[in-house]
C-alpha cells in the first residue's frame, strides 16, 4: 500500500475470515463451476497470505477479545437496527476501535458506513 511505513497490522479474526472465505469459494466451485474458483487459485491465495505473514508485510496484532466483544455489543445496539450490520462487520470495526486505529480498510459499503459512523477514516 502506498504510504504504508511498516507492516500492516491485522487481527486473527481478519485472517480467519479471509482463509474461510477462500475455502468456501473453493467448495462453491466444486459444486457449481459458475461460482467460486479453482482449488489451485485458492491455495495460491492462501500461500500468498502466508508468504506476506512470514515476510513481515502483515503482522497479527494481539487483541483482548473480551473487550472487543463488549465494544461490538455497544455498536450492535447503536447501529444494527437502523443500518442492518452483520456480526463479522461489527467485530472488525470494534477491533479497530479497540486497537485505537484511525484508518480502516474495507471494500464493503455497509462496513464502511459503520466505521465512518464511529469516526474511523475509510480511505477507499
């Protein structure tokens, strides 16, 4: 990423969600060739992620999950009724707030809305 002056910190939740998504897309392709992607492509994505972790381009940031869950409960109570957020989106935003970050990266419009409502800058 342009302007990044060190490794990008990620949560174990983000890593789990990415890996799970890749595995699901592989499964979808096996059942319907119009969905998902080939196992070789998915495995390459998982390998690339591990390479980035091993190279220190990405680092896993420790998180106090109990505190994140408390924050997520507050976000859910404040925003879900009016905006319909998914739990995993709430957890990602709660994690970012807990870690004290100011910028939040997402391509998900609803997640972006929640992050911005909580004062995070979403540059994309």
